[in-house]
């Protein structure tokens, strides 16, 4: 069983956390931009962020819109496209990490800060130095270290950078048996406002240790997420143009991660984007689809369903079209 979380408005790309015993959802906010749809996501010209909260069980609890917590006009360096975001807490402060295109059309990572998980969030005057691409997922490990997982190809611009974080003049997409483009990981600085080191590629591999192939329908595209289960690190992602959510397991937060399978089969709509959390002993998958907008891709709706593991720790695949 799945539940639409906020039918009053179109929201997508959920990042979800439990703060102070309560569930908070940090989504992107879709609206009809009037821009023709294309493969580069130009039509996703989002301009603000809301925060949603759930009182009690995510499948039955009341969903509240905490209101607009950050707008494009508040961000001095941002020109357009406030895509997905994530929030983490440290020492009583809440840090929102969000992508936006700067005045030159390059995606950078901004940071905004609040005293409360429900916001509002006040943006820093400049993006993180050395940041690029999109889909920033922030994971706090058991030792208190914070990691950022990020990257998205095509409109997310990851193909514009090599694995040394250098911009390339003539980006290309690998094909066939070539390794797929790798997502990135970087440790955050102690003040949560920058990178503690240089981003590095995340190695996604098959059981034999060879890299995940570009021609494999389970290749990386975007939408990184990290969670731990029974002491293992579960890295998950969207395959974008082949419409799956997939995952791989590793022994360390930076991998390598061994491909395991599909979390969610294709939904209605061009892509999906997700997160996984534990709440009161159960696990939940948050994602989105376009059913309420009758398949119209730029308008997506948040969903949640229970996620389960088998006796070996493998995630049981969920049917994306089933309600």
C-alpha cells in the first residue's frame, strides 16, 4: 500500500529525516513553468522550498505544510532552478543544502541555516567553494562525521566534470561496456559550510568487482541516498532514463558498493527520486510519481510506502505502478 502525502500541491524529490521524534519532509516544489519539456530538465524551474511535517505514522499521520522556508529571491548568487534539497542537524542548528544555477548557468551547492527543523532557512551569501552538480544527500555516520553524496547527469551537469573535479571542455556520456559515470562523495567541514576535502568518485561494482556498466539499465543517473541497516551501508540511486531505483551495499561510507538490485520499479512519470528512513522500528520509502497530474511530468506528487528486507538483508522490490 502507498500513500500520497500532500495532494493539495505538487512536490517531489523528498529528503526525509526524523528530528526530535517527528518526521520532516524537505521536497522540491513543482509548478507549471510554461517552459517546453526536454531531456535536460529545463522545465523544472522551481523557485521555492516548503517543509512538510508528519505527526505520527507516515502512512496515517497528519501531514502539515510548514510553509515557504526559502525562496530563490533570497539567495544572492542564484539565478534559477531550486531543485532537490536535504537538511541535517548539528549542535542544535539545521543546515539545508540545495542546488541552484548561478548567474553563469552552472549548478552550485548553497547552504541555508535555521534554528528549527521546520525553518525558515537563511541562506549563506555564497555557494560552497568547489561545489557542482545536483542532488545533495547528507548522511551522518555513527561517529558523528557528515558526508555529502551528490551528482546527476544530463541536466544535473555531472558529465561536465572529470573525477578530479575539473571542468571538461567536451563532455561525453560513456556507452555500452564502459563504466557508468560515478556519483561523488565528500566529507563536510566541521562548521557544515564547506568541504573538508576534495569530492571523490563512488565506486559502484558488480559481485566480481568490475564497475557498473553504462549500458546496464541499472546505471547511476541521479538521486543519491544513504542509509545503514544491520551495520552495512546501503547506497541507493535513480537510474533516470531507465526509471528504476536501485541500491548497492558496502562496508564503508565511501564504498566500494556492490550492486544488489531494484528497490522500486518504474513509476508513472519520466523519473523518480527517493529517500529511505526508519521510524519506530519500521522502514519507509518516500518517492514521487505523476499519477495525480495524469502523467504530466513537470507536476509530481509525494508518496510513501513501507520498505521491507528479507532474511539476508536484501530489499524486497516494490512495484512502482501498484497503489
